[in-house]
C-alpha cells in the first residue's frame, strides 16, 4: 500500500498550517488556479470564474407549529451559465453560508462541464437545522423558500435538486409551490423529485452508482483485480451505501464502513446489504458490528481513513483528509464520494506520496447526470425505465472517465488537475464562442 516519508510530512505541515481549515470557496479557487496552469486559457476567463454571476439572499419567514414566527436566511448562488441553466442542490443546514454556497456552485460548474452536460453551477440553502422542524414546518419553510426564489429559478434558468437536509419530498413541495404560482404544472423546475410527479427512476442511488463505476475503472487502470479489491467507505449514507453495495455485488471486499455513530471493520469483508444505510436506520453500523462474527468496532470513526486497503471512499462530509492525516492514508486509490473531502494541502501531500485521488467532480457526478436525464424526461413528458437510466449513466460516466484519463496521460498530471483541465477547456471554449457582452 502507499506510504509516505516523515520528511515529506514535516515539510508540508510547517507550510500548510496557515492554510487550514479552508472554505469550499477558497479550495475551489485554489484548485481552479492550479489547473489553469496546465491550459492556455485567457487569464480573463480564469478571473471571471473565480466569482459567481450573482448570489441571492432572501428572508424566509416561517410560522412554527406553536403559532410563533421565525425568520430564516436563505441563499442561492449562481456561478456560471455559459453552457446552460444553473444546476445544483438546495440544503437545509445550520452552517449554510453565502461563501459555502458560492464555493459549492463553482464545483457544480466544473462537475457539469466534466460530464459535458448543458448546465452551469448553482447551489443554495436555508440556514436551519431540519432536525428541529416538524414535517409540517419543513413543508411550509420549503414552500416559502420556493416563493422567495421564484423569480430566479425555472427549467430554463436555474434547476435546484436535493442536498443535505432535503430530499425527494422537499423537491415535490418546491415544485408544487412554484407551479401553483406560475399557474401550470412545471415539473422541470427541480430534479430529484419522486417519480410519481416527474422524477426519474435511479436518481437517488445515482451518486453512489457513479462512485462505484469510477472505482471499478480506477482499479482496472492501476491493474487491481476487482474480485477481492479491498475497500473502506467512510459515510454509509445514500452515496456510500449504494457505492459499497454495488462494489460488493461486483466482487470487491468492502472491509470497513462508518456512519456518524462509529465504524465497523472486518478484513474478510462485510455483508453490505445486511447493514442499513443511515437513511434506512441512523447509526446502524455499530449495531451491526456488535452482532457480526469477525467484525470489530473501530475506536474512532476517522480511523477508517487510515486502514490498509486498496481503495478508500470518503463519502461523508468535506475536509476529512487534511495535513493532519494525509501521511497516514494507506490506500492506493482515494475515490471522493463526498464533495470536497480532501483539502488542497492534503491533496498535494497525497500526490507526492503517489496516492491516486479521483476527484469528486468526476466520481460523484452521477447525481447531476441523472438529474439531467430527469430534466429531459420532464421536458419531453416521456419516462425512462430504470434500465435505460442505468445504461445511459454508465455510458456518460465512461465517456467522462475516458476524457479525464486522456489528460492524465497526455499532460502527466493528477486526476484532479486532469478533471479541471477537461472542465475548463470546455467552459473556456464556450465563453470564446459566445463572446463577451460589450
């Protein structure tokens, strides 16, 4: 497995203390500048891409169940639409901020371009803890948020999707509120809806499925046999669980998984289908581990990151691989299931150590890709089967993989830089063709 030297770690820690922790926006901008060095792109394009087109900040009043009124703050960042309407999630989370939304909207721009989808990047949310809302309160908050954003979204303007703290039901409420105000049913205003109101089959499991597909391709590229490939998955939510189960079905040995309650490890492989995902049963990982023969509970949830495995999939939250633990990562390949799990300084350490990091803007792009399929289905009023969705997703992921792999080989760069090169080249070409409004 990959190992580092003490000297490398000591040099990096001393240099990078001043950079961590960094926000999603800071990371996105640094990644942009780093990748731009590998392309002959007009510096004006790069400068323009460091900033969003616009950020909407709205007040979202909510009548609580007890009759009191509370006002929450909502945001929608719209980064770039040179290739098509803005696209990205809406999250309900107490740490939502304008800066976070801008940074995540930038990542969505790159992600859509890497996948060659006709979208730009957007991101938004409400500063609220959804666990403190009743179902009725969450519905009222969603509907009011939809009304506050109504002028700025639409199937040809900006198309939200589920994110942290939101789900298919949230999107159904948003779509209904928007449609009622517009006077007609407009399912294409959001994606990630239930299929009964215009959603797509396979949308919920799509990010995890794409992570599994890219893991499979990365393993093959580096001559690992998928049968017996050892995998650790941090974050057994929708992305992590779906990726783990599919890899398990394909013959890999998923030897460790974790959720917010803890982690379980079995060197002989876990029965991923027997472990409920966080959505199915919160914090079920440790309950499974306590009962399973041969499985051990890890003392600390983050210990899963440092296991001696072929592939590590961080699929929980951002900034989990940092300068503090980058030298302890023993996996040969890291496939990013979460958005921004690796900080910029840690990414450099892993690259120096020869750990291959497959970036989030490629690996977990299955969600936005199937959202694109959903958008097409809504526009054409024609439903695709699950088999069609999965076949199309496989095709799109392999096409994106081939484009990024080509840059890795041609330019001798990291997978992250290669993904950014593919994205920036497509965005820059679109900006050149469209021109700059005088």
